[in-house]
C-alpha cells in the first residue's frame, strides 16, 4: 500500500510544481506567439518593400521608355522641320536665281541694242565722211573680264 503521508506530500508538491510548470509553459507559448508575430510582421515588411521596389523599377522603366519615345518624337520633328526649312530655302533660292536670270537677260538685251546702235551710228558716220567701214562691234570677239584676285 501507499503511504498516505507520502502520497499527500507528493500531491502537495505536484500542486505547487504544476502551476509553476503551467506558467512556464504559458510563458514559452506566449514567447513563441510573440516570435511568430514578429516574424510575420517582418515578412510583411519585406514583401511590402519588395513590392515598392518592383513598382519603382516598373515606373522607372516606364519613364525610361517614355523618355526614349519623347526623344524619338523630338528628333523626328526636328528632321521634319529641317526638311521644311531646306525646301523653303531651295524655293527662295530658285526664285532669286530666276529673277536674277531675267535681270541678266534684260541687261544683255540692252547691251546688244546699245552695240547695235553704236554699229549703226559708226556705219552712218563712216558713210557720211567717206571712210572705210570698220568691223561691226557685235561681230568682234567677246571680252571676258578678268576675275578679281583677292
């Protein structure tokens, strides 16, 4: 048989020891829950930072693509503007040259008329004075002016 005093003593020891063990188990359980919560918070923060980084990189890539598109648009517009300026300059130059050609043709015609009048006047003078007629000026070789040296 079991000694009653020993049994009661053992029950008293268990009564004292069990609450302490329960409290220790509760502390360990609480500490484990706190560690799990902290780990959960840290993992959520890591995921949030990763999402922010991914969003930033996507936006940065989008900005880069937008900047490249804008630079291509600007270059294309500049090339189109330059082409239009060249076309306008060509038209202006052609107009000036055509006008100058007309002026030169009119000047040349005036010169030829002047030479013809001089030839006629020289011929009349020679005939009136009984002189030998000189070769008409319009039949003489053209005089090409020397280029200025500069």
